[in-house]
């Protein structure tokens, strides 16, 4: 079972390893807005490594300097649902106003938010977010010269 990003952010110091987001199907926008604010306040970095759908995409509003993507990252966008009609409109407006310009532009190029999920690939996201360093990369040792 994955620990929620909020619980992790509260449990670990701000200078710790990044929070990894993977296979997150989202949920209520208000809950993700609060999680995002807690991560931002804690100064935590976020590593996108897998699906981040629906309200999870709100994490894209975190500072670029605190985010990175892996080749397995993808982001799914759709119009919020589950609240009242007005509540869904407010949630959609909040999402769109929170996203950085490059995300808003991509959503607009896909026809905007509607009931169908639209997936942003790593290929597009990596144009705007740095690729995460490999966790298992070995340190390169200098070659010794012999005479």
C-alpha cells in the first residue's frame, strides 16, 4: 500500500528524498489542493514516475525546480465530476488557474477539459520538466593512470 503524499510530507524532513508519484488515479480536487500546498510548504521535491491522473495533475503546479519526470510518467486530464454542477465548474477553474502555462496550453490544444481523459506523455512533459536522475546510477570513478 502506498503512503499518501501528505502523510509522507509530514513524516519526513524537507531535505529528504523526493516524494514519488506513481499510479495515482486522483480524487477530490480540494484534497489534492491541500496535499500540494503541504508539499510546497515542506519544500519537498516530487518525482513523477507512472500515471498521475485527474486531480493528481494538480501536482504539476509545484515549482519546476522541485519536480522531475521519468520516462514512465504520464498525466491524465478530464473535467472534474462528482460534486454539484457549480462545484465541478469551480474545481475545473481552480485546476486550470493552478497549472503552469505549458499545461494550460496543452489542455487547450486537446480541446479543453471534458468528460474524456486526455493523456499527456513523458515526451511532452519532459520538454518543460527535468528528467529525474536515475536512482540506481553508479558513481563514475576516475580512471587511474599507470605509467
